[in-house]
C-alpha cells in the first residue's frame, strides 16, 4: 500500500484539478450567458423604443408643424439605428459597439429635444394622446437605463471573473475574452440648456 501512495496522491491531485477546472469553466459560461441575456434585454428595450417612436412622431406631426425639422431628424435617426446590424458579436468589437452606442446617443438626444418642445408648445402638452405617448417614451427611456445598468453589472462581473486567478487560466484556455460595455456619451457630464 505504501508503494502506491504517491500514485494515489497524484491521481487525487489530478481529480481535484479537473473538478476545479470544470467548476471554473461552468462558472465562466454562466457569467457569459448572463452578459448575453442582459444584452438581449437592452436590445429588447431599444426595440420597444423603436416601435414606439413612429406613433409618437405621427401624433406630434399633427400638432407641431413648426418642429418638422426635429421630427424628420428623429425619423432619420430611428431609421439609421434600426438598420444597424446588432448581434451579440458586437460585444467583442469595441469599434462597432462604439458606433452603435453613438447612434443610440444621437437618437436619445433628439428625443430629449422633442420632449423640450412640449414645454414650449402648450397645445402639445395638453393633448391627451401626446401625453400618453410621452409617458410611454419616458418609460421606455427609464427601462433602457435599467437594462443598461444590469448589462453593465453583468459585464463587470464577467470581466472580473475572467481576470481572477485561477479562472484567468481557464478563461485563456476556453477562449473567454473581455466584453465591451457602455460608457457615457461625450458631453454627458454637462447639463442640457433649456431655453424658452
């Protein structure tokens, strides 16, 4: 029995290492899937906003002929954002992710300007259809913010996990790479100017 003791110790160490590897691999897969699920929710909220905008624009068109340029810009931005090919692979391409984020930022900025228009034109503000759609739009923007926050948290958890030892070894072997996340748009640190 004493002769086989080193062999049993070696087998035990190998079994422990295999179990640790499998457990770590499974954890990294779970984190990766959590990132993908949260990204899907962000896309879902963006889609909700894209579906809502045409209704909002049509309602506002009937009441705001003075703001046709802004409405045209929103329609064009919505169309451009809607045509972007967004898949989960965008998370591995920081340049594509940045373009996507910039387009969403432009659309969000145009929508913010549209909401300011409602303050300038009481007729728009008093219209019940517009108020309902405005409420839906604000709700969509809030849902997007929440979904983005959850996505950012999931990416942070994943990126942290793949950098920790010994998971970093498993991540290198398993092909797990750092995921891109959202960052603030340029100028977001300054309050918008609202003029009447």
